[in-house]
C-alpha cells in the first residue's frame, strides 16, 4: 500500500517513509491510497488486544515485515507498559453504555496508545530507509503530550527527545512527570514564558535553515512528535475494533448489532481513527463528536461552516482546548472523493480568512456519519459527581464531556444502539477539577497531592502507581531557561560547539 498527500502535490510514499516524514512537503497530510477491509466474521473470536493490533497494523504498514510489526506490538503493549492485560478494557456503565478506558499506559492518558508504538515504528523506518542521522525529537508542550512523548521515545535506538514546557504553566503533577523522566536520551526544560512563547520558539528552531545545516553536518536531524503523523493515527484504529470484540464476547450485543462511539475530541485524531475503522468494515452507526466550550467542531458538523474566529476558552478539559482540528483535513479529503484541489482551497481559506464552508453534498455525508454536541465546565463537573454517586464510577473531565454529550444524544434521537464512550484520561491526572466536582472548592494551602490522596480516601478509586509515587521520585531535569537560549541548549545537548 502507498500513501499520498491530501493536497496532491507529493509523490507516492511507503508507510515507513510517511512515518519518517510526518507532514507532506506540500503542507498536506498523508493518507492511504485505499482503505483496506477487515472481514468482521474473522475477528469475532480474537482473544487479545495484541492479536487485533497485528491484523490492523499489518494492513496499513505493508513495507514492515510480520516480525517487525509483532516485535513493536509486544514491546509497546506489554504488561509493564500498560497495567491491564486488555490494554483498553471496557467498563459497563449502564445498559447500552460502556466506557473504553484508553488510559492504562505509562502516563495515564490516551496518547500513550500511539506514542508507545510510534517511536519503535520510526526507529525501524530509519533503518529501512537507510537514514544515518540520529533523530532529535523536539516538543513544545502545555502538559500531557510532552510526558507521553518522553515515555515513548525513552531509550529508543537512534533517537533523542527534548521537551520544553512553560515554567509555571503546567500543573504540579505534569511538571513532576516531566522533570523526573528517566532514560539516557531524554531531556526536559522549563522555559520562562507562556505556552505560545515556547511553541513559537520550537517552530522557529524547525525553520532555522542555518541551524538545521549545522545539525545535519554533525549527524542529526530534527523531527516532531506531532499528532498528524500517520504513525500516530493507525494505532488508534485498533481500540475501536477491540471495543467491539470485547462487547460481543461479554454478550453486550449480538453479531448483527451496530454500535456507536462517543469521542471527546480536540485535534480530531481519535475520532478520525473511528471513521477509518468504519470504512474498514466495523459496524459503526454513529460517531458522536463531543467538545467542550471550544465547540468549533459542533458548529461545523451541524452547519457545514468551520470558523476558528471565536473566543478561546481555558477549560477543565485542557487537552480539548483547540480551535484548529488538523486531522479534519483527512476526513474532508475522503468525503470529497479525494479532491485535493478542493481541499487545498478550503485550507487556504482557513489560513487567510479563518473560516470555510463545505459543499452541501459533503455536509450531508458528515451528518450521516457524525453527530455533535458540547458541554460547558459546570455541566461536566455535575455529571462527574452524579456518575460517581449513581454508578460508583469516577470519570475524568474529558470523558465526562463525552458522557454529557452521550446523554444529549439519547435525548435528541432516542437511539438505543449499544454505545462506547472513549475514556481518554485517568481522573487523577486532573485531580483539582475532580476534587471540585466531587466535594466543592478545596481549602487553600492543600497541594495537588493532598487532593489526590483525599479523593482516594473518600472514593476508594485507586491512584495509579506512577502518579502515587511521583512526589518521591528523584528530580533529574532541573533546567529553567530563557526562550532565547532554547536553540543553544539543543546544540549543547548534542555536544556541538557553535
Ligand atoms: C489529546 C486528548 C484528547 C483529544 O484527542 P484528539 O485526537 O486530539 O481529538 C482528548 N482527551 C485527552 C485526555 C487527550 O489527551
């Protein structure tokens, strides 16, 4: 199988080449030329996550050998990385509504599913394509992606990873997760400034021709851990299939049943993987797109107009605080029958005017596949409290947005199709908001860890091991730097005198 760009100007590339390259040179995203099919009858009896992962990955990564794919899957999803044998287990919340927990990985959030395997695929891609340079991953993070990337690239051959986060701009738990990071090839720095300062400086480093030449002369090459890389998307298709398999095997529905998924959405990567799963043959009726107050996607799906010119809200579900959902471009490409000229013009309008309107025939297709709504912080917190009391289940703030939107969907449509809500983070990752949802405003002077222990005591939901011991771990990265020194620091790490 080959891949091409949504903007049509790139030559056909293999899977390993698109994983190495990330973004297409014409500014587009890589997509497979054809979407492969899975015969659903052949997977009904599959027993484990790794077996279905192999079937799915093999269909897309056709220039990797069976052994290569298997070894990546074994390493990424072993029991010492994911603390549950099912990797993405399901919890039955009520009749017709289950939760698929995507947060059993090393950093307790759904990004681990992709970021545990993608560095291994990249390392093999490098050998396959005889790339001699060492790959240096640069990440600007406002919290979660940085830690997930550090864990994913930790000790992966032929790579180094450097993460920059805003000093005083991340939570105490997030900061400790990054500054206690182990591994011989990992580096993390606090930078004086806000997230935009950090992100803009990282972008400037990527675009600095002179600096990139110096790096190349010394055998290094910069790369990003961006969520638009195909290598991050394809592992996410797996848990849609595995949710179905688990539901079937637990007798939640029968073989002819359709299912729905509710997806707490930001950059549109997670839910797009669901679209591919449906195209491959998984009997999905509706993909339900849940947003927080940054509800640009709700409006888009309901009106056909994408308009990023609107207020930006900082919410209690920060990983969904996004106004440009990059992966949407891939969906529009498929639904416009691969019309790359049309896609290029839409993306130019978004760039120049901040908005675009799609044709009605594409909007009709979107309405057929998707349903969308949103929830504000107050409603989301109330739902966390209510489900804890009624169902004895503690939802995180992102998943709770999905839960509110699920209840709205039932109300509006009366559809009783068995549904999975994708749960994207463990509640203890967002302890302050969870505490407020359950018990109201915390007394001043209590630390995030005090609140964590108190939630555990009062709810009996266990704190995940890596978070529990976090404030006792050794601090290994003490650097606090000015943004003007970020590029210098990269050179210093790589032992380059300039
Ligand atoms: C990244 C993230 C999301 C959003 O996923 P997208 O693929 O960007 O739509 C939702 N919840 C959590 C906890 C996340 O980390």
